[in-house]
C-alpha cells in the first residue's frame, strides 16, 4: 500500500510537471472553480458502481473525501493515459474539465473512509 | 413537513412494511409516488437513488417477490468454488431502513397504465405517478426442442441465479470421473454475453481439481461469442484438451434434446452428456408484457431517459430493455437506473435533469488470477444508445494485470451491491 501511494505521488508530480504554462486550462484550481456540486453528485453516481465508500486495501480505492486537487490531477492523468487502467481511462476520457471539477468538488465534500 | 422529519416518517413506514404490508395505510399526502417492479441491479438502484436523492420528497415502493436476492453476476464465481453461495445473497433492509423505500415482497401481476396502478398477487393495488419496470428476463423454454421447465432440474439453466445455480454446482461436483459436460449457450440477445464462457471456465477449473479427465463440450447456437479470443487462449493455457467449443456453423444446429437419455442431437453428431447446462433463448420478464411496454420479446426505450416508447410514465431498465449496443448486464442496468432516477426526480420534483450517460464493464474469470474485462461508455443517440468508447483486455496482458483485474472485479462486486442495497 505504501508503495502504491508512493507511485501515485510520483505520478502526480510527473503530471504536474507535464502541464506547461501554455496549458493553464489544466490547472487544478481553475478546473475545480468550473465545478458544480449538484452536477458532480449526478456524475459521481457512475463512480459509485465500483468505488465503495469504505474502499479497499488494494484494487479499487475509496474516493470519498479525496482532496479536490489530487482528484483533478488523477483524472487528468487517466484522461491523458499517463496512468494505466482501461476502465479509468475510458471514464476520464469522456469527462471535460467542468465535469472533472464537478466530481472533484462533490467527492471532496464526502466523509472519508474511517 | 421538514426534509428530516419527512425522511424519518418514511423510514418508519418502510421498516414497518417490509414483507408485511402491500402499502401503508396512512395517507401519504401530496408526495409523488414511484413504484419500482423488480429488485435487481436496475430496480434496486433506481429505488435507492430516487429515495436517497429526493430526501423523502418522493414516496418509493419497491415490489420484489424475493426477500433475499442472489446476484446473477458472480454466480459463476460461486460455481468455480471461489465464493460460497451466501456471499452472493443480499436483502432489502438497507433500502428500507437507510433510504425509506417501502419494500413489498410480492409478485406484481399486472399494470393498468391508464389508471396508473400496479396490481399485486395478493389482489392489492398500488397507485403510481411514475413506474419503473425492471423485471430481468424470462426463459423461452420452447426455443429448444425437448427442453422445458419440467426438465430444468435435470439440465439446469442456472441463468437467474438462485437454487438453480446450487443445483448446477452439485451436478458438476457429482459428475462421473472422465464424463462429459455439455453446455448449451443461448442465442443473441441474452443476459450477460460472456457469461456462458466464464461458466465453462469455472466448471473446467473445478474439473481440473476434482475430475481431471472430465470433458466439456459447448454446443453453441452462434458462430462467435464475446471475448472469444481471450477465452480460447485461456482455455488452451489452463485447461488444454478439456474444452471443445463447437460453433453453429460446424454442428449445424441443435435439433433436439432428450432429457431422459441426456442426448443432444445436432446435424453433426449426437452428443451424450453426463451433466449439462442448457440456457434457452430469452425475453423480457412477464410483467413488462403485462404492462404493454414490449414490442415482441423486448421493450423499446427512449435513449435519453430509459422511458418506454409506449408510455412516458413507465421506465424500463436492464435486461428487459432494448438498449441496443449496451449489453444486458448488471452493470448496464445499474448505470441505466441512475439516468432514469435523475429523470424521474426531475419530472416529479422539478430537480435538475442532466444528460444521460451510460457505461458498462464485464469482468470474466478464466482461471485463478486470470481475469479479463471488456467495457464501453455510451451516449444517448436520437434512436439508440450508442457506443462512445470501448476497451477490451489484451492477449498479451501481464499476469499481474490479469490478477489485478480479478481483484478489481471483487471490489466492483462490493461497490455495486452497496450501490444497489445500502
């Protein structure tokens, strides 16, 4: 689990580095600002088919209470296929920035797993 | 009434009425009423989301005959000996107690669309403003000569989970050493496209341990099947020489089954089985026909909402619907239910209605830690639900990826069942 978290941290760092000054639209804060929490709740119902509130020690993690910026970074990484997993690449691949921001807002407000 | 007190009010009602009352005798005032028929992946999800997201603003009744629901998905995993039967069973207390859904354990026998009324087996009626029909499938026993409900215990279909799956597992475990198991998959369209082939994989896995000289013959009414390349490669790798898939092009069609001699007659040959699984053709569950929302065997829907094309107050979810490119799967039904729930709440309470978006993923276990998956996202076209993007496991996936897929499928099972029942 520690290794997994470290890999995610590394990927996030790489992703942040990968987005150049010209790609300001991909800035996490800007994307979160585009979000609508009600829309995020609707879109998030798709995530709930797999992401259990309590999460798992391996496999599919809980995304309840996830920091909004981390959420956006991860989704951008899946969208650009920097992170592997065909299901997540497919899910993120059809989300625009407003939708990612909406999901980030919604999940960040939920109670994290105990 | 405040949201909270209204919620408690409904919760109390629901808890009191689980399995006992057809509908509450206390006046419900002006609350809009939704009735959901069928407590599977489509119906349970729809009931849960409408109740949860309306915060007590909609009175939701779920009509489901079974008090305990055994999922069809993962029933093959049970067949392979990877889970016990109890682990695929779920009850409706979460929906009643946590979400305030009025759960009624009865059969819905007819629908009067003009009066907007559902009639139950007890003779009681339940009025609705919006009706969700999510009955799953019925089997067309007469689609195969010689097969019938009368012989289904001798040659289980086991395609609606429940005791049929337990029966099939017993027959697999007790098949004579070196005997032949015959699998007859259904013709298209049917519930769970990769299901028959995952089932064969799981039976082969069991035979490898308890009956290593046992054989499996698949008499397919189709010339090809879902994830075919992945399954065939997996069978070759894990069960060499054990499984023979015979396409309809080769056997020329299944002419007759003799249940007493366990013989399967085709143009090519007559096959004698020591145990068998026969899955006939399928159609929408009977209540969909009774509601008049079918066109032939299945129910056409409006792609943007899952409303029936025959009646705007009736929504049809899951296997019973004509969702075109979306497969008939629990994942699909769960996805469709959320679109319908959002649409229904909008119609009844004025809440915001968002664009329909659908997705599906099907995992199939071939052998321990060798799991493959296929999935797609979909959009509502004018006439049909259309594929937006899709993926499938690759033949050269690493063993780590295949093992991770299996772990992912277990997590998905926990996720979707919580999404249906909690």
